[in-house]
C-alpha cells in the first residue's frame, strides 16, 4: 500500500511544519496529516500493511494496532515490532492511548505495560506510561502510581509523560499529591504546571 495515495489532499503545510519539529532524530519527513484524519484512515484500511516513509506512517500503524479486533497477544507482538520505528512523542502517545483491550485481557495488558516501564527505549517506555494513564480507572490506583513514579527519568519525554499522568491522577483524586515527592524536582514542577494548565480550560 502506498500511503502517498492515502494522504493525497489531506495534508496541511502548517501541520507538516509542526510535525517535523516533534521527531527526535528526523528519521521520517512529515506529510502534515492530522491525527483525527489518520484515525479515520486506520479504520478504513484495517490490517493492510505499508512501508514507513513518513512521520504519519508510524502513527497510522499505531492506530491500526489499537483498533484491531484481535487478541491482546497479537497486538503486543505488533507493538514490539513498531517500537524501533518510533522517533517522536506523538508516535508513542497514539499507540498508548488508542489501544483497545477486552475485559478478559486486562491483567495480561497490565503485566505487559508494567514490564515495559523498564524498557530503555524512550518511546516504548512512554507508550506504557500513556497506556496506564489512559486506562487508570481499570486498575488499582496505587499499583499504577507506584509503577509510574518509579519509572521517573531525566529523559525529557519520560518526565513529561509522567507529569501528564500524575496530573490526570490528581484531577481524579487530590490525594495523588503524596506521590509528587516520589519523582524528581523537574517532573514535580512539570506535574504542577500540567495541573495549572488543566484549570485554564
């Protein structure tokens, strides 16, 4: 499948410029297709495969995997294959936030993502944080908070993901503040800023 044809007429030059700034290594040029559009394309193409030529291709694949009506084990295997291609936070965030799991797969998914928090690859680890944040009401709050704060890092993308997660937990339950002292000062500061920003909405 040629993604050039899929993206034809759907790209934005301004969004292209924005997307190109996100990549950590500039591995893939951006086309400028927004995520809601990619989400629609992912539903339309189902399981179809394609080579990665553009920044959006990695997001599209992540959204495909997330929406599959397949066992979690197969989704996890496909995520493992996708991680080496991730080079930007929107790659990992699309993967972590879009993954759908069945009721009978919750514990399997939890074990997979908790283990992934020890991964040395930035965007694999960030995917896990985003998944746990997005599914925080499915699982034991303390288990998630203990695991997420223990994963804190000097890595900017990891620190920001943890701050984002802590802000959501705090909005749900103010007692989350006790976990702020379990992360670095940088992550704590980012968490407070995220909470402050959420109150402006």
